[in-house]
DNA sequence: GCTTTGACTCTCG
DNA sequence: TCGAGAGCCAAAG
């Protein structure tokens, strides 16, 4: 059973629409803290898969893929499958694909 | 309860 | 433009 903090992270991730991406920073800001790393930590050991939580839509603030528990390569494939172009571990048209929580 | 560890981000030279 | 260092926070050991 994940912690409260982790559940919040997952909940926010679920709000990201298909074809969009978001960043660790935005999520942490949504939580009201600067726990970028803690967010990544939570997603790393998340009990859900990308089918439950679109954790693959979370990238670094500069558009880099960052990492993925199942492998960055896998992450790239999923993103491309959703219509997001990835070049050299980086999101193409990042500012256009970026989804901002409001 | 202190220390270590990360799917991170920012600042500075 | 790029790399190193510091700062950040929650979990796990």
C-alpha cells in the first residue's frame, strides 16, 4: 500500500491527457512542495503500471525523458505510440506537448 | 532518529 | 553552452 504522498502523485498523473506530458516539477508544485525527487521516487516504485497511471508522461523540466523503471527505451516507445515524438531521449515540441495543471 | 538514495532542478563559473 | 555543486523532499535502511 503506497503512502499518502505517493497516492497524491499518482492521482495527479492520472489527470494528464493522452498525447501530453508533464514534469516532476509541476507535479511537486501541484502538491505544494518542491519534492521533485520524492515524486520521482514515488513513481519509481509505483505499484501500478502505465495502464493505471500514465507515469510515462512524466519527464524532466527541460523535456528530457529522464528515466523509467521499465527502461527509458520502453518509455519512448509508449510516448511515440501516443503521438509524442521523442528524439534522443528528448520530447519534440516539448512546450506544445506540455500539460500544465491548473 | 540519523544517513543514504533517487524516474529532479537550479545556480554558478 | 556545459559540467559541477548545491538544494530539495519523502522513503527505506
